[in-house]
């Protein structure tokens, strides 16, 4: 597999065990893999050590903030690796930079930087050269080189995919994410891909509630720079949608995926925010003041719970708990208790695609319209929201597994079954909170009673139990 992968994707493959050194855990994995692919593509020990030293010297932690300022004062220059976020001040007509390594210190930004690299308006990782003007006592961004893959050829990616069978390609995707597929059954492999689905399908909103240390946050956050994580705190319309005073788009119009981590600790006490959120989740549109906006972000709500019993959503905070209008807008509720707690044996020690390359591919696939004909596979009794949810989930999985659009007809029934199961989990929660509006119903021959036992049943006999290892994985 490793040799075939390297042959199919020359220059796009990396030994994933290289990323597991402790010093690399300080930065997103896609940044680490960019540096390793650039400076240590063959895994040479000296080259990997060079990348380690580079991060140690150029990515200062909060405790080294004074060292950076000292170097700027003494030498007038310092080069660091960090995330650069440019802010626009309309009152002064200037740009300023927010750099986490510098704390509250703002740096002036060249006027043309946002034209060259628009991503800096929302945060972009790269090499930042800072200069210091002692006369003006001002720090300035003298130069910036972003970490971003060169333009990719999506057709080349699709042709390379043809070198692998369906099962092999699923393993390649998981290996690229840093997961060891040898320990996973077919069902759990598909559930991992369902976690990834919001990156390739706009407006696909999911929730996962489950035990700690199963990688709920890790996978999406470390796969793509198009993901933003909100961990606890208070969500506001200005932060999420549009800041009217600063005239700045919020997180939802800016990023492809917005994750609400530790959702139980996020405050949702603003009725206007909830109304706007539900409007966006339904239509992809929202209003702020007298302006209307359109966005394609997918929202992912994550939380910890020790029980897989219905209702799981009792752990949601005030404002969301029991809100059936909000829950009904979710495409699926992932079975978080089926995912294993990640230990060393679950991490991929072999090769996989470099994440910054894969992230760019997923970004390109996101705008592709996959329109499978699912009508023959859908049971009666579905609402329009059910149909949309199933369609989005299946389309996302097809983009991941069959990016060329050449899927065999046999897989549609299997993927529809999985999508229906994830949507049925949402319906079980709806039925618990409002049984009058959401009574028991029949999906074809499959009853949805809202009982934990029915939710744990695997409706597709061709899919193995999540804990059964796939003996065919090589």
C-alpha cells in the first residue's frame, strides 16, 4: 500500500509517524505536515530534527513572549512561525495584525498584504518577519510567507484515486488523517468519514455526544485550516454572523466548518442569536440589521456524555436543550460511544497523504455538486428535512470515497442506510422532547421508537459491527 500510494501521489505522501513527536503537538497537524513535506519529505532523521528546531526557535510559546520583544528591541528584526490575523480599522484607514505570540501587541501591516493573501483577514499560518521602528516604537510585519499548498489539479487527484479499490481508498483517507485502519471494522471506518463529511458538503450540520478522548475535536481541527473551533464561552451574533460596528463578517461567513466544542458550556442566552442560528441552519441565509447574507458553513456541535441512552441532548445548555426546532435542523447525530478512546495503537504509523494537500482537495470537492438518485432507496414517511439530511450525508460520503463521481449503484443503499440511521438518532431526540409533534413512525420496515436499543441496531447487515476488525485491511 505504501509503495502504491507514493507512486500514485508523488510528492504528496508523508510518513505519519513523524508527526507524533511531542514538539509537533503545539501546532495544528496540517502545519507540521507542510513543514515536514517541505524540509523532510523522505523522513531523514537530520531533516526531521531540523523541523523540530525550527518550531522550537520560531514558534515561541507565551512564556517566550519577552524574548521575542527583546530580540525586536535589540536587533530590530525577528522571524517567527505563527498564525497571522489582519484586522481592519476603518476609523484610521489602517491594517493591524494580531499574532498570538505577541499577545496584545499589535503590528502594522503592509497595505497590499490582504490583496496578496486574503486569508490573513481570517487567520493564516505562515512565516512572519517582524521589524521594529525604535523612533515610532512600532512593530511592523515586514514580510509574510503563508503555509499553503500550490494550486492542485483535482482531475489528477481523481485519476490517482483510481489506483485503489473502494476499501483501499477508505483506508488511505483514514491513514492520511493519522488513524490506523487495521483495527477498524467497515462501519466504524464510515463513521470516521462521517465526522469528516462537513468539510466536503456545505450546510451539513452534525452533532456528536460521547466519551472524552475519542478524537471528536482533533480530527476536524487538525485536518484543515478552514475549520474554526469555539470552546465554551458565550456565542454572540457579532462573533458568529456579522459585527455591525466593525463591519466585519463573523465566523460562519468566514469558515467552512465551525465547531462548537464543549457545547454544554457555551452560553446561548440570546433569543435573537438562536433565531438567527436556526434561520441559517435551515436556509443558509441570515440577517443583521438591514442587511442579508448568505453563507455555506457547516456547523458541528460536540459534547461529552457518559451515556448513550435517549435523550443524549439533556447535556445541552439552556437555550438549546429541548429546542426541537434546533435539533430538527441537524442532519445527523453521530453515535459517539462507538468511537474508541485514542491510544498509541490507534495512530497510523505508515504513510498517508500530506494534510495540507488533502485539505485543499476537500475544499475543491466542497463546491462540486454530487447529485445521486436516492429515491429508490428512501423509505416512505420521510419529511423534507429528512430527505435533505440523507442527501447531504450521502453526497458527502460519495465525494470522499468516489471523488470522480463513478460510484457503483450497490453502495447507494449502504450509504443511505447509514445516513438514515444518523438522522433517526435525531428523530429519537425530537420524539423524547415533543412526542405529540414527533410521534413514533415507520421508516419502511424499520420502526423508530426513540428507544436506545433501536438506535444501537445496525440496520445494514452488510456493514460489520463497529468493534469488529476488518481482516481484509492491509
